[in-house]
C-alpha cells in the first residue's frame, strides 16, 4: 500500500500522551495535533504538541520531506517547565527516601 498521511486532527487529550517530536508530556485537557496514516506499510499515529507540529512542519518543509528523529526536538518553554518541575519533584522524593 502506498504511503498515506492523513489530515491532522486537533483532539483534546483525555489522558497524558507523549509528543513524538520533543518527547515531552502532552497534558490532560491539552489540545494537541494527531496525525494518522500509513508509512512503509504500517499504520502509525503520531501526536504532537501544537508548537512542535509547527516547528516540525517548518523544518520538514525546509528539507522537502516529512522526516525527523522522534523525541529529539526541543521542548517548548511551557513543556520544559513541566518537565523541570517533575524532575525536581522526583529528585526531592529520592532525597527524602
Ligand atoms: Zn512536543
């Protein structure tokens, strides 16, 4: 079957997901970008932060194809804040143990 990339949808997260681009958490209640399709004969479903999808689209249009290394992108500021906060909480839990 030929590759097929569906039109992205913008659902609201009912549980936490992981952004395929930056690897950061997509929080419950957050509106994210979901894209489904077929690639190399296998169905895929990618989820992105709205910002990450835009960044990715920018970069991919620069290179002329939709390709990137998953979980390698930069966190958007607000996501970085969440990750830092969780990391600090995890460290605090470890220190307190
Ligand atoms: Zn992201």
